[in-house]
C-alpha cells in the first residue's frame, strides 16, 4: 500500500484550558477525499492548522508528504498545499486579479496562472473589479481559486460551499472530483451535509476534539445501524393491522425497518397487489451524523455521571 | 527574496493606491516650501531668512508629523490582516514570518522614504537654485536622512503595536498614545526632571536620556549643526554635548533595527 499523504498519530492540541484536539489518529491516502464533520468549535479548524503547520501539536506527530509541516524544512512543501480558510476577507480595495496574482506570486506562479484559475472558478468577467464589489458567492469562488493555485497535492477546504448557489456548489463538487482523479487529496470541512456524500471517500466526525467516527459512509451507516424508511402507498390501510408490518410502523404510512429486515419487508410489500407506489429511503449522512453526535454526547455524559458517582462515593 | 519583493511590492502599491504617498509628499512639500519662504512672515519679511531658522522650524514641526504619519500608515498592517483572515492564510504559504515582516517594512518604508525625499527635497532644490549654496544641500541632506530614519523607526514601532493588538481599534488607540508619549510627554518629563532634581542633571546624563526617544535624536541631528541662538529649552543644553551627527544618525538607525527585531520576536511567538 502507498504511504499516506497525511498522517496524524495520537495528536493532541490544548489551548490553556480548552482541549482543542485529543488523541486524533488519521491517515489520508493520495487522491482520497475526506469529509470532516463537526459542530462549530469541534476542532476542525485546529486540525487543519496542524496539517498546514501553522501550529504544532502538544502530543503526537503530524506528517505531511513525509515531513513535519511545522518544521522549517517543510516550507517548500507548502507550495503543494492549498487552503481555503473560513470567512476570509481578501484585500477589499484590490481587484480580484490583483489579489490572486499576489497569492500566485507568493507560490512562485505567474499572473497568467492566476487568470486561468479565475476563469476556472467562473469569475473572470469580474477580475478587474475591486473585491469590495463582489457578492458572497464570488468571494467564495475567489477563495477557491486561491486554494487551487499551483495544482496542489493536498487541499484543505474549510466550509467551501458556504454562500455558493446550488449550481455553483455542483460546479465546485465537479472540480473536487476532477482534482481527485488527478491524485489530489482533499479534506472537506463542513457542517452543511446534503449533497456531499457522493463526493467523499471517507467521513470523519469529530466533537469536542475527539473522533466520534471515521470510515466510509457505508461503514458508518452499517455500524450506526439506522433503520430504513419505507413509505408504501395504497394497501388499503392494512399497515396497522398486519402482524408482520405492525412492529415497524412509525406513522400511519411510514415504516422504519432495520437494515437486515429491509429486503424481507420489501418483498412482502411488493407481493401485495394493492400496492400502488413505494418509496425507500436509507439513512442519509445527516442522520448518521446526528446519530454519532448523540452517541458521543451520551458517552461523555456517562463519563461525567461515573465521575460524579465516584466523587460521591469518595 | 522573491517572497519579500512580492510582499513589498504589494504594500508599496497599496500606499500608492490609498493616496498615502501623494498626501504625505504634498504635506511635506507644502510644509517645507511654506516654512522656507514664509517662515519669517511674522517679523514682516518674506523669503529665506536664515538656513538654520528654516531647518529648526522644519524640524520642530516634522518631529510631530512624521511619527504620526508613520504610525497611521502602519498600525493596522498585521492586526488588519489578522481580522480579515489573510494573515493566517499567508502563513500557510511558503513564506516565513520574517519575510512577511521585512516585505511589509520594505514596502511601507519605501512610501515613507520616497515621500520625505520628494516632499522636503522640493524646497531643498528650490533653495539651491536660488542661492546656489552647497551648504543648503548638505543641511537638507541630513534633514531628509534623519526624517526618513525617524519615519522608519515609527513604522517599526507601529508593527510592534500591530502584532500585539487583538483588534484594529485597540491598535489605533495604542498608536495614538505612543505618539503622544514620544512627541510630547517624554520631553515634558525631561524638563520636569531637569527642573525638579535639585542636585542637577549632568549634561551627558540628559543627552543619554534623550537617546531613549527617536524623536529627540531627530531634533538633535538637525539642531546640532546650527546656531544655538535659534534653539532654546532643554535642547540647547543637549546640543552642546559632543555627539556628532554621524553618531546620532547611527543611534537613530538603532531605533529602526531594535523595534524591528522586537516585532520579529513577537511575531514568532504570536498565536494564530
């Protein structure tokens, strides 16, 4: 197997009282797209900063392209990384082209390269206008163009689709897919979930600085074991009366069926000639995410209760 | 080096775009031409009175203006980018903190240097054309050199403020206090010390104390070569101290390098 492009081993980072990250382990392969999910303050940005080498871990080791990113010798490697921070305000009085040319030059690239990127993200028509006249979506596109400078091998994108309209979001995911085929690894940081599933290889869910789940969406879905929703139409209202279906009844016309029972129930329903339509909905990423968050919250609540109990006993 | 030039180029162009260069140059030019030709208007004459009076009055005005301008130009250099998020982004680039710092210094220092040279140089050249006296060029040469160093020194001090502040508005407040301290309070304190200390402050001790303020060094550089009749107050005493202009300029250079080094150290430990 190839060496991972990014590798975090038992990484912890603490700020004074705040435990930003605790014991994080992660390997990111070349060409892999990882979705990093968590609430605000879960530690997503801290993790990105560690990978970028802007901050150093207190415990554990971070390796990016066989180097410690916070070490001096890794500077040249930074030209191969692209980063889109959350809520960045580019130099307002400069034009889009000037902003991007500045950043491109810092990575040793030319103005022509900057122009190409502006065309790629679709704001070439506005490149002579000052950034202060840009809409939120245009600013976000400028930020993306900035992250794409120099065909990076590793892209770290913090909330990349915020402010983008649906068609721009689709275009953005297309470029992610395209970069992936070129062998670029991408970390997508987000709390906006719909639509992201089909573009990521693995998902990592963090909360309070600890990993709650890490794996492919299918793996996470399987281990969460969330029921599938089946909504049959027709059947003359037999759902409530039928012994086989009754236990799974969620509301008058919806069944919640465990994954392993799904096919049996479907076969049973399809055998009924009065069935006029049927909709099947597997648990989506949003629900998987909520499941793990709730589980994580329960666990830490459990720990607190155990602590309280031991204190009381002492 | 490419990185430093890129940053410097951007900062310099920002200075051009924001009309900083134009306005500073204009202020200095109007000030110096005005003082040169109409400085003696109060006594009923116009035209050049004496070179030393002109430079003395120029210096005592510039000593207030230049630090203020430099602080205004640079106080938000880092804290502004920090608030906008571009500072964090820049540090993920193949660009070291020192390269960013020196790049900014080169760019904004370039604006100050060019503005002083053009602004004060105008009246120097006008005077030289009229009087054809080499001494004019020499005196103004020292004046422009020391004014530039004074500006650079306060640019570097502004970077310290900008790197330590958490918000732009706080940085502005601290910059104003800093200006007030160096331009006014320091000299008042010196005077108080001079009058208040019974045993009397020795001349060399006073001069040494003045080395703690770049604005005072600037004054000394420009007044040291002049008739002491044009100068009064605490300065008159200090002037008689035997520090040459070159020595004073060297110390002023130290006042550029020292704050810049401190800024670099602060930047290194700065959390983002």
